[in-house]
């Protein structure tokens, strides 16, 4: 993974696969994503490689925001995490690549993959 001060997308660009958009649940991604809490503990950045398309994806979960629907622009998403339990979050692919047949109304800019990660 890239250092948290750099954009990790560059190191994963060559791994992206051109898969057709489709909403698919993948197995839990235990240990496969970098999980970095902010110094004040209010945000957690989750980044890694999408198991569906191999594209780099990064998401920020904001504690206390309920469903994390804060902000929709920037290098990572703050809207694509669903709280499953106190330590488990549902992540959606936000690779940003144009996957064939992705509906314009799709809420996430990725391949449609989603999976669970566990926070430390």
C-alpha cells in the first residue's frame, strides 16, 4: 500500500480489470485493507484494492455521522460505508473507473462490488 500521505491509486492502476458493472457481494476482506484512524479518532480511512475489479478504492468513515453521508467529492468517499456493527463496515467499490453498464443513478463510482471490513 502507499504511504498515507500519498495517493495510493497510482500503485494500483495497473491492476484494474475492465469488468462489467454489477452489484455483487464479495467475502469479507480481513487484513486486505489499510485502516487508518485520524489522530482525533473521529474519522477512519479505509483503502485498498477492490476484490471485484482490482481498482484502488478509498473511503472515509466519519464517526458520529450516522450513515457517513458527508461530502461527495474528493479523493475518497465518505458516503459509501454502511455501519454493520460497532467494528464492521460495508464498503462499496469507489475505483472511479467507467465500468460498462453502470447506471447513471448508481450511488457509487465503481464496479458495483461491496464487502465487509472490520475496524481495529
